[in-house]
């Protein structure tokens, strides 16, 4: 399986605290703030499609891309269960983005950017997004901050006990103090009070503001603003997630 292969089965159950509706409305408020028509929108690293489907139901012409076929399978089922037919989901990595045409908006949420742990690969992803954008298109993405990696995630463990799965989430902050090594053990309830164990492993990397600004410039973006998560406030020292809004030159 790909990364997030096993996680896909439990992702929605373990992330039911994610404020998808508030995030959708925040994205629309950002577009309104910059007098931007969302137009054709790409949800980059869309995962199980919760945000994608929600924005579609709000009237946005949107489709999703993710590197995990397992995640996309759930996204497709989610769209069909809500009577959204013909919604497009493509299985691609961000840095290998290859679209059928140009887009007016690209969103990338839930620290998906941090999952690209090599700056050259992230630059490729930004370049690809830019290449398929119309002039003045908006690129809206969020990132986990250095503070979150060092003070919240790093060297901590979290336990989730839901109706169908027990998950142990263990983090290790590496020596560079930017990379968090993430190890997930899932225990899925099966017959006769027995459990099936699955393991998932990946890393996230925290980029500095200066690094992200440089990559955006290299990809022909103009940075408009950086806001604290789901707000129009300036980031603070202890902000855990920031939203970046950039415009294609």
C-alpha cells in the first residue's frame, strides 16, 4: 500500500474534530476578501475528499488530487453517497501534477505541504501548481509551524480510542528540530473482541516563512498575506498553523 493506505480506512473516524465546514467558509471568505472568483478549483492533496465534497455542495466547481489511491476511493464513495455524480478525483503526487487544463484557484489544507520533506520537491510542487494556473489565480495553503513541530508534536504520543479502532500515534522530533517522524499503530476491532494490527509511518517537515516565500517567488507567485489558522489575524509565536495566500503573477 501507499503511505496513508491503512490510515485511509480510519482517517475520517480519527479526524472527526477537523472543522471542515468552517474551513470551507474561511476559504470562500478569503476569495471574497481578495475579490477573487474561485472559478475552476483544485483541492490539492484532498485526502478522503471531505472538504472537496463540501465545497462542491456550496457551488464551487472543484475536483481533487491525492497521491493515495485508497484515500481517493473513499472520496469517490463519499461524493456518490451525497448524490454528487461525475466528480473528478485524480491519483497524482503534488510534485508530479499534470492537469488537463488551467485552474483559477488551488487549495491545499491540513498541513499537506509539510508532508513534502524535501525543499527541492516542494519547489517542484509549487512550480507545477503555478504552471497550470491562470494569471491572477489564487493559491491558498496551510502549513504546520516550527512551533507546532517543536512544542506540540515533537516527542509526544497521542492515543485515540473510537468505536472501530484504537490508534497509538507516536512522534519523534529529529535532530534538525524541523522533522517529525510519525509512527501510527492501528488496532481494528474484529470478531470475538479480537484486534487486527496495522502500521503506518511517515514524516512531516516544518518550513520557515522565509523558505516558503522564496519558493513562492521562484514559482512566479506574489504573496498576499499570511494569517493565523481560520482567521485574518497575524501569526503569533505560538501559532500552530498558518494560511498562506498567494496570487499567480
